[in-house]
C-alpha cells in the first residue's frame, strides 16, 4: 500500500500514520521528522532546513524531493509506505510521480478553529509521545517516560498562522490534483475521537 496523508498542520497525519505503520507494517516517512532529526543532529541537511522550519516556511522543493526520493529507494519501501507531510507542493507531487506510484491519498478534514487549538496546545516529549494542554491537566512531564514536555518552536501561535497560510496556498491545491486522478479518500474528522478517525481510515484502507 502506497499512501499519502494529506491535511493541514495539526490535522492528525502523524498520529494516524504511526498507527497505520504498526497495523499494516509499512514504513512511515515524515519529512518533518526527518528535518527535525537532522536539525537536532546538526547535520548539513539540518543546517539548511532549520531557518525554514523555525519560520513555518517550506524547505525548498529540490532539497525535499531529493530526500524523499532517496528514502523511497530503501528496500523497506518495496511493499509500500506512508508519506506524511510530502508532497506539500504541486512540484513535489509531479516529482513523486516520476519515482513512485500512489494507491490512495487520505485527506484529513478538520475545521480551522480546531486545528489552531490543537497545534498551539500540542506538547512533545523527546521519547516521541505527544500531548495536548487540554488533556494534560497542568502536568509538565511525560506519562510514559517522565521526560520534560516541550513545545515545538513552530507550534507558537505566530508560526502556526504562517504554516496555515502556507498550507492553504501551496498544499491544499493537491486535494484537487489528486482528486482528478481518482485517488482522494476524504476522512472528515470533525467532532471525532482519534479512535473514531482511525476506524474510518482503516475502513478506507481495507477497500484498497
Ligand atoms: P505539520 O504537518 O504539523 O506542519 P511537519 O512536521 O509535517 O508538521 O512539518 C514541519 C515543517 O517541516 C514544515 O513547516 C516545513 O518547514 C518542513 N517540511 C516538512 N515537510 C515538507 C515538505 N514536503 N516540503 C517542504 N517543507 C517541509
Ligand atoms: Zn516521554
């Protein structure tokens, strides 16, 4: 299964991609995670990407495309993959089509209001767990490992607004792009719990 998860920042792409990875045994490729790991490790790629991530701007297509192309050439992608956060521009989608096929594009739909609430309230732990202040009840440490929780630099309200604008201008056009190819599977997540959304996603995947 070759999947793309499409949706605004905070729409739940990462959360559900992790579950699909576990249940369907296909790699989860998050360009955001790749960039963040490289920034943390201070690699040449991280040094190039950092300024873009901090601003909530897109990393240039050429760089991003090369990374994904390289990653998809890895043998673990032979059975399929979940792309989370890529493509984010028409140029990236056109490039992807030259080196990989796609079976479905899961389009996670969520109201703007909820998105802003989720992203600005998101807290992370170094172990990979994510939380939201809405459910943390004031806790500042991770329930799984005890680690100190932190906010992603690009989850601050100013940057979130920028990311949403970038999404609307550059990424939302991909919905029509993939709909025209018959690949879009809309998953409306408004008012649903994570489990309920995931059930909808599984229903879609089980038809593929
Ligand atoms: P979210 O989906 O919550 O916005 P991501 O972790 O997917 O978060 O992305 C974080 C940042 O990484 C983006 O704001 C952007 O700077 C960079 N990035 C991730 N994927 C891409 C991509 N496909 N093209 C360009 N930049 C990207
Ligand atoms: Zn933790």
